[in-house]
C-alpha cells in the first residue's frame, strides 16, 4: 500500500536528523568520511524507518531482515540511523572512532549488536549477503533433497546489501554478482550508492562503470534506477524488488555526495575528510534551514 | 619406545603400511560431521574431485555449494553462511585459499569471529609436478598470525578425519591443512586427538621396546613434528635408537593454540629440539615452537622445512629429498645438534 504524504514526510524528517547527527559525530571524531554518509541519509532513513523488518530492542531477532553495509567507510550514516531508531542512545554517536567506543571507524560486528557484519575493505559485502540469502532460502524450504535451492521460493526474511559505486572496481564484487545471478537469489536486494565519486576523483575518470545497468543485467539481475533522495521512489523500488521472484534485484540509487550541504555537494575532496568545528556549524545551519530556504531561527 | 597410549597401528615400520592422502580425511570427516549436524555445508571452488569435496556432495547434494573458480567470493560467502548459523567448510588449494583470499578471510571470517573452517588442500612441495605456483609453503604462517584462528595440520587421513569432525564442533574460525600425496596411515581410530593437544608418539625412555633396539635410552633430542612429517619422524627415531641415540617424538597437529605445556615439558627433558614441517621455516610450526621455548625454556633448536625458497616440479619423493624433508634429514639434524653441543663443551 502506498505511503501517505505524512508518512513520507516523517521519513524525510528522520533523514534530516540523521544528517545532523552525521555532522556532529564527524566533528567530534576529527576524522572520517562526510560525502557518502550525507548522500545516503535518505536511503538509510527509508530502510530503518520503513523498509526493514527489525527490532532495535532485540537486534538478534531471528525473523529480522538483514542489512549488510559493504562500503564500511560510510558507517556514520548507519550508526546515526540506528541511534535514531533506538538501538543505542544518540549521544553515543559522539564516541565515533574514539578509543574504547563500540562505534569503530569501520563497523565491527562483534562490538555492536545490529551491525550484521564487519566491513571496510571493499567488495566483500555482496558475497556475505549472498551467503545469508542462500541460507534463508535453504531454511525456508526444508526438508529438501537434490542439488541447490529451488527458486522461486516463499521466504519471509530478506537481505539488503548497501554498496558504493567506487567499490564496483573490486573483482570480488563481480564474482558475487555472478554467483547471485546463477542462484537466482530473489530475496536479495543490492543498493548501489551511485554518487559518481571515489577518493581520487570522479568514478568515470578513475575506472569507468557505465553502464552499470547493462553490466548487472548481463549477469541476470533485475535492475532499477531511482533518485536516491526521493524517499517514495526508493521505497517503490524496494517493493518492486520484493515482487521479482526470478532473480536478484539491484537498485542503482543516484545520489548527490554531500547532499544537504551546498558547499560540499558533488565535491570528491569531501569523500574522506570530516568538517572542522567551524565548518560543522555552517553545515548544520545549511541542513536545518534547507540551504537557507527556511528562516535562520530554525538553525 | 612407541608410546602405547598413542595406540598407533601395529605394523608401523612395515614398508607395506597403508598410505592415504590427508585430503581423504576431509572427505570422510565432512560426511561424518554432516550426518550429525544438518547445518554443515561444503563450499568448493571448482575442485570437488581433487579436494574430496565430491564425497560430501554425493552424500548431501543439497548442502554442497559450488562457488566456481572464485576463492575471494568463496571466503566472504562462507562468512555469510556462518552469519546465518550454518557451519561452512570451504575447500580449495592452499595456494589460492588462503593464498589468494587472505584479506577476505581476515576481515569477514577472523575479525567477525565466525565459525568457518578454511580447508587448504595440496599444501607443501609434495603436490609434485604442478610446481611452485601450486606448492603452498606459507599458509601456516599466514593463518596463525590471525587473531582467534585455530590452525591444524593433520599427519594422516585418520587424524584429518578427527580434525574435521572436531572443527565442526567449534564456534570460532579454523584453518586445516591437507596434502595431496599419500602418507602412511599410522594412527588408529583409538589414537587420542584433541584440538590444542600434542601427542608423544615415541619416547626412548619408555620400557616397551621395538624389535632389535635396546631399551631404555636416555632421551637427548626432541623431534617435534606436524602434518605430513610425523611418520618420517618416527622412522628417524627408530634409526637413531639403533645407533644408541634416544629421542622423543612429539606430534603437534594443532599449531595454534600451541600445546606449550607439552612442548616445554619435552624440551625440559631433552634440552635439544629439532622441528620439522613441510612449510617454510619462517613463521610456521618451527617458529611457533621457537617462540614458545625462547621465552619459557631456551634450548638449542634446529628447524627443518623449506629454507626461504619456493618449490619446483618433480615427483613428491624427489622434492621431499631435495628440500630436506625426510627421515634421513631428521637423523642428520639430530646428530648435528648433539655434535654441536659436544663441541661447545670441549
């Protein structure tokens, strides 16, 4: 059933809160990545406040959907979304990257319940999502004999894998893309943050990726492309993926790196650095006033 | 001299002693583990026949996972299976796994602390004609450096079977090393095996004799061995006994965690140690023993293994001889270490 405008607004409001928290935690940490987390705040708000079947009070709930974050460097967006969803106190976000914190610079599963896995070294998340998705399909169709899993199969738990576009450079990604296509893992949805930047520059200069759509289709995937800042469009794509029983789905979400802060939008230099305290104040003002469109008393 | 508690085969020095590759123990062990635990899976990277993954595949086709020639994907996918509560054994040649996929093993298996059993086949120079590219001599070192990783190198097919079954019952990451060429089947189902425990195979101070050898003899040198070299160590011990040189042979299938208690207690009795492994002497089993003894009970140590070189093509026997991996070489090392000490005293 389509979401009401009020429901969409609620998710958009969470995305803004997540962006604010990202700026605050990066300023406090003094290191970390800014562009990717800001660019994916709408997607993570949609995931944690609508899409995922999960329970912040019981992160190990057996019936939960699994969200694997493959490009671990954008984890501030996940930490912020988890905190706002109630997994842990929002204040804990300010411990990001500090000694003794559960919020490691790159996510470590054994340290914080709800992370699902450890990531940072790129290109490995989809493989893990594949193993999970295959397991869930196996469990859904026991007892069974003969080779492999039968698809399509009714399965209640889904696996989401969030990837960056830069990490599509990794060979391991394509090994995993091939394997998911072979096994028709229809309970798996990959989401690519197509923001066109990576550390050294624009993706198409460093290592051209287009056409990502044609590449995934060639590996027997269902491909959807959306505006990654349009919450309704993203949720519609997720719903469509649920209805595809023949193959895995990838949602190529076109996003603006640094979204919400005009000074840094589209600028790849902000891939891997945090704002200073002074910049942080300005960035928060930008986010809270919708880039100055709202009166400053909102800042 | 043979430790009766080790319950080894009767005809242990018979030239016609049955020989099997340790990889056979992977085949039988995974079937046994699969029968008692329906979560056990075997993942394989297009090497089902030679890794013996095929044996499991025939028994449990629905739990055999074909990964194609993609070892990096195999490691991270195994992690995903483990995240879902499965018990994946992942098999390929050690040169590729952990050789190629070390970082996937490090991040997704070891740092995640997941119960994945990495099975490195065709380890060592005894792979034979395939040559250096396929003769993995660095895997023990690579894997034992990973925090939380258990590392096992079984010495015959029966011990390999036991290691596989025991690994299936753990809850943390494990690496098991297997070989391609047949080695003497010298242990029995009754031979004790426990992960983390070493076993004395031969002790020249024990009363029970071996034909033609005077007993007991003072044990002067400990021969510590892992994996494919254990039977050769016994052959060397018997030859040395005939010359009147008493030894203790300590088999150490689990390299990590090392049974430091057994290593120290044997070194304490002999004051001389020779280690042998079908692996480079850098970072492997001999290094583990040297690290332990240098801190806890410093004694003279000679480490046999490959000496900072790659392998090459040849028959397994030619290669084992060329790289100094035989009973004869162990005997020479034992005599040498004793002479060296003798010279120093003079």
